[in-house]
């Protein structure tokens, strides 16, 4: 590791790990530095956005040189991975626990569905995912990482679905897992933004849970009449056609 250059500036956002520490065997100080960088990088990404997110900007916030930052995270993608990994691993951890739990599969699935609802309404979590998706669209390495995460979550969720309904095939369980994940991804656009305040969003959370449970149980969710404003739109379109002639 490059030695920290002594400076007349006494104020620093964090201390750099002692010389000789290795990334795969960090000393206590190195672990603190590593974790502090992740916290600072997360805050920088949320406050400054993706365009201004760089090794230099993170190093500046952390009060260390770019070379010292690169000792822990050699590239911008490595920093992004470190920011996102705890979030993804928490999902994987919850799924692994559900697969090993003594609770019923339905109870475990309900707990996971409730957790997804909390996250899609968390503006910080949603912003982090949107930034990561943006990078993955242009960065092959990031895209592979995202694909690996989806593969793991889909496989574990499919196992849980099949335990809940042993009659399902492996492929059928995977299809349902993909549908559930897709619903959660889509809800970030609606519940994780100002759109959540619109009138027709009322009751959407309950509808999501009912639809998700219906998919797992192999039942069709209850069909309800369309909201009045949609009926009004249809009536206006049909009325426009009748007025001709």
C-alpha cells in the first residue's frame, strides 16, 4: 500500500490503514477505513448523483488520496459494488434463512414480500438501484455483476416457491420468481417516487401482496371493477366516435 503522505492539514475525514495491510487480511484500522469509505461513497452517490460520482470525488470526501482509495477499491465499479453488495446480500441472506427456517414457506414468503414493500418505498434504496441500473446499461462488468445477483435471488426465490407448492415444476417456480422480482422492480418507479401520491395508487400495496400470493398459490387474484376515472376515459373515447356522422 502506498504510504500516506504527511500533510500540514490536521483535519481528515478518516484515517488510512497502516502500511502493509492487505485487502484480504485487513487489520482493524483497515477494516474501519474500508467501511468508512463505503459509507462516504454511498452518501456521495445519493447527494451528488452518478455524473459526479468518481474515485476522485469519493477520495476528496474521505480526505485521502486517490491512490490510497484505490488500495481498497481500484476502480469506480469496485466502489459501486461495495455500496450495493450489502443491500443485495441482505436479500440473499433473508432468502437463505427462509429456506432453512422452521417457519412455513408461506410465512417466509410473506416476510420477504413485506420487506420488498419497505424497500421500494425507501427513496435512498430506490435511488441506489436506479444508479446501479444506469451504470449496468453501459458497463459490461457491472452488467455481469447485476446478472449474477439476479440469478442468485431468482434461484433461491424459486426454491422457496417450490417448497410452498411442491406440485410446481422447477421451470414454473422460476417463472413465478421472475414475475415477482419484476413486480418489485416496477414498483420502485411508482411507490419509490412522487407517483405514489396519486389517487389511483391507493390500495396498490395490498393489491401487490394479493397478486404475489395468488401467483405463489396458483390462484387468480380477485378481479375488481376498473376505477371510475378509467371508465370515464373509455366513455369519452366511445362518445367521440358516436359524434361523427
